[in-house]
């Protein structure tokens, strides 16, 4: 698979990317509050700069959250609509898993603990094993709660020589480290090329799992939001 569209409406500034035979084109919204509504314009921008028609796109990848709930629904709806109208596969990726993927690409570690801020002093948490050839594996389940209540039992027996921890949910990087059942080094990661990395991840995942459109659903981590 050589031509993949990437959509990210999980945060304030939404973005679209298009990889076409190794060349990546990307565009981010200038608006923070209404960026998600511009996603189709962003898609058209990268398509035009790539010099291809929509029908040349072979697959779509989109971030599914957790994140901006309204933004997620708009971006995923756009991805689903394009996937259906073009009869091409699509795949959704958790923002937590993608954070682990970015961290691994920048720091060359396989095992990651990701914590992103939620609401009411809570965090979204996930543990992942990264494989550069196949993508990522979720260890246990993604969770939401305070740092003190997040369950880490599922990572205690993981065969890992070194863990990395990333995400703004860890605060200054030392909030929970003393209580971790594994030794983890905190890393800050750069997001400047995130949409480009999402394009490359899309090629990898869709090449390995072309029939994965059922995964393109909003990821709220827990079904019943009680805040």
C-alpha cells in the first residue's frame, strides 16, 4: 500500500496528511476551536499538492481518541465517509498508542507507559509494546482514573529490559515513578512531525491488516463518562 490518507482531529489543531509513494504532504488547521470542521478542506489541500485524485487513495488512518469528543466524531465521520465512498480500507488508532509509537521512534525503546491528562485530576493510561515491523501491542487495557488508582498489575510480568514513560499526565515526570512496579525513565517527545508519522504508521498497519475498518470508532476509554 503506497497512498494513505491520515486524519487527526483529536486535539485543538487538526491535521491531515497524505503519503504517496514515500512522499508526505501535510496541512494543519489555523483554528483551535473550529479546526475539526475544516478537516475536509485539509484533506483536499494535501490531495491537490500530491497531484492525485481522491480515487487514488488506497487507505485511511485516523486517530480515535481519547481526545476532543466533538473533534473525534467529526474526524472519524469524515474518515468513515471517505472510506465508504471510495471503497477503501480504514483503520483507527488510539491517541495513547500513537503517543507510544512516537516515543519509540524518537527514543528507540520498545515498552512504553503513556499517561495523558483527562478531567478531574484523572489521566488516560495505556501500556504498549512497539514493534517497528508490525506496529504496537496494547498490554492489558487502556484505563482512566487518578494516578493512584491506575492498575499496573498487567505489566509486572512483561519481559522488558527497559520501560519508557511519556505524556503530560505524569506531570513533571516524577509523579508516579516511585510507585511503578517497573523501572521507567520519563521522556518528553516532540509532536512536530506527528501527522507525517501517522501517515507512515498507516501504511504499515493497513498493509498488515487491510480489513480493519471495524476499528475506526471513537475511543472514549470508558463507555459511561461520569464527569
